C-alpha cells in the first residue's frame, strides 16, 4: 500500500476532487478541510494577514493507482502554477 498526502490551497480543491473522481481513483480518502501552514507558496494562516487556507487529502492505495494520482495532480499543477499544491508519497507498512 502507498500513502499519498496532498496538501493544496482550498482554491483548487474542487479541481483536484473532480479530477480524481472523473478518473476513478482516490475514492477512499480522508479529507482534513482546513489546514494552516507555510511552504513554498504564500503562507496560509486563515487570518486577516494571510487569509487563505489549505486542505489535506490522505489516500491509501495500490502502486498503480498512486501513479495515476501523481499524474492527475501534475496536470492540476500545470493548470494552476501559482497555487500551492504538494503531493507526498510513502510506502505503508500495512
């Protein structure tokens, strides 16, 4: 099993979820709807100075599905190059 974590700006949440659904991948997930933090893009703190927020999507899947998800996220990142979208992947011990 592969664990995928997608951390992205709420502005692209619908685009990511739609891409996954249309391609029949990532259907078993946990979504954390509000996440604050800082990375390579604009800080997301949900306050009056940095009002934007992220969401986190956690998906456990098999290797072939993980490859498809990586490709879809790459496509979304190309459509929205100025939005923070990160994908992290780790082999699960379970």
